[in-house]
C-alpha cells in the first residue's frame, strides 16, 4: 500500500492528523529505522494532538474573548504584583484543579481583563470550555432570555461551561433581580465549575453593591469560598504601553 492509498483511507476515516503527517512520519521511520510500533505510536500521537488542537480552536471560538492575550506574552518588565512563580502556577491551572474561584483585582487599565483572557485561552487549550462575559452583558443576555422564555435554558448553558469569566464586576450597584440572578448562577456552579472575576473593587467592598444584605452575603460567600485573590499593581498598564509607542 503506497502513501496515497494510506492518505485516502485516513481521510475517509476522518483521521486528519494522520492524513497530514503520514509523509513526514514515513520518511522519519525510514531514516531512523523505527520499529513498526514506534511508527504507529508517532502517528497516533499526531492524531491525538490534531484533535486536541481542533477542539481547543472550537472552544476559543465559543468563548467570545475580547482579544488574543496569552500568558506567555504577560509583560514582566516591571512589577505588576504577579511573580513568575505565581504566573507559572496559574498557567498550570491549579485553581481549576482545586475547584477554586479566581478574583483578579486592580485599577482601570491594570491588565485584569488581559490576564483573565490569557487564562481563559490557556483553559481552552486544555480542552476546558470557557465563557467570557462582561457582567453588564450578562444581565442584558439574561433579560433577553427571560423575555423569550429561555431563562432556564440560559442558566443550563452557563452551568455546562467549565469556567465562567465575569469581567468588570462591581462597576455599578445591582438591582434586586440582578442579585437574585447572580445567586442562581453561583449556586449552580458552587464546587462544580470555577468562576474568574475581574474587579476594581476589593471583595470587602462588594456588600455595598447590593440592596439586600442577606443576598449580598450569599453572593460574596459563594465567590470567595474558596477563591484565590490576585491584585495587580504598578499603575495602569495601558499608560505604560502608550509611553513606549
């Protein structure tokens, strides 16, 4: 059986990773006198990697990230309150493995959203479904879902997402209905799927965002227990970027 025949069969069987790599792997096998088992292992690894990358690409498209930030591009040329060790820990998605929420704090332009997106993209690369939602957009989508009778379906969709990123939490006070909705969302995700939150407001000040102190306590408790808190420092990153241009 020649390579063209193998490529045709692999294409019919939707083994696209093997279809793409068979020529290079065959040449490698001949050059290095590989055992058939070694050759097969390499082909299967190519197929596995292809499928992982294709799935990750699909997750990235559904996540609706604002930009293409990557953890590898995180600028450490000045102190931003995030050590190399902590960045390495985040890249290893330890918070997800420990089922902890992640709270990213900092002033406007400090890089909270940049970091949240970079973490989200890393999660997608590991095959974990992620949704990025500015909090105000979240409530707009919820209003639309309620109006169309699809609220429960919308909550189910959020529940099925492995990681939910809520961007710009605390920019304004929230109504009673919005607070109840947050409780519903957080209760559904409690100990099941972490939430990543970016905010300019420290959790100590979150109670002022809600009318009802009981609901406020329920929301805060579900976010911070358990959670890791990272505070970005060193002024606004946007200003530093502009000063370099």
